[in-house]
C-alpha cells in the first residue's frame, strides 16, 4: 500500500472534480482528504473497506460518491442506508457544508465498529449536519421522514425499498448507487414501487460502469 501522500491526493481530487458538474472549495477538498486519512487509519484496524491504497480510495470511493452528488441537489433530509465507512453519506455531508448548508445527512449501519468510525469522523471533521444510527434500518423510527434515501452497494433493490420504505416521505425518492445496470433487480421490484429514471455515471479515473437508480412509490 502506498503512503498517505496528501499533496498527491489533493492534486488528484482537484483534477477529478474538474470533470464534474460540481465545484469544491479548498476547505471542502481538505476535509475530503482528511476523511481519506481517517478512513485509511481506521481501516488498518477495523477493515471498513477492502480498498487499502489511499489513491484507490480516492478514485473508487470519493470520486465515485462525488459523481452522484448532483442527484441530491434538491434534497433536504437524506438517509444513507448501510453506510459502512460513510459512502456516499460523509462525502455528501462534506459537500453540503458549503453548497447546501440546510441539508441534513443521516447514516445507518448495523455494525458498531463502522458507526463508531462515522461518529469519530463526524467529530474530527466538524460535521454538524450529520446524524449516526446503529441498528437495522427496519427498526429505525424518526419524527421527520426523509425526502431522499440512498445506498451504495447495500442490498438488492427490492430489499432496499422493503426495508426502508417506511422512512421515506410520501413524495420522496430512493437513489440507489449501482455498478452494472441491475435489470433483474429492477424487474423484481414490488408493484408498489417504480423506477422513475436511470442515470449512468462517469467517474474520473474509473473504468467501470456506474448507475444511479431513482425509485418512488408507484402511482395508485
């Protein structure tokens, strides 16, 4: 594994974002690099992600999550299900600090060591717009439903909507981050849910298929 080379990571992140329809301030870039540093440090002990190399983390995790950020442009209250090491939730929260200060990002995972990391990252990065839950999403109850619920490589689409549908606002939407277009999963969705759109993503430096699947309640 390469050393944590902050100048290199900063340059690669700045170059990668240049090809995206978002802009990041120097402060946002620094926070994202700090987050990669925390992920690298904790990963050595807690195995948060199979990706060990900080440069690969930047491409496969940070830029991959940033590519999806424009899809959350109108969101106000987001839940990241099966958040793991905080992808895309932490990346979305760092972007929102300046771009969308009113945006709240909640993250939920059943694995305590992962939510312990997320809680520590929230504190160290000063993310006051973040809430963390340690439990199954089926058990979560909140006073205000979420207008967007997202996940990245969490579960099949049918399970995703069945387990967390009770947390979605009546006019809310799911945004699932997937690799290759999951046609069988789309076909297996319950009749109460429908795919409203599919958006291919291009991640700088990543030669792999990426798709966003947007889902909402089916019209009655």
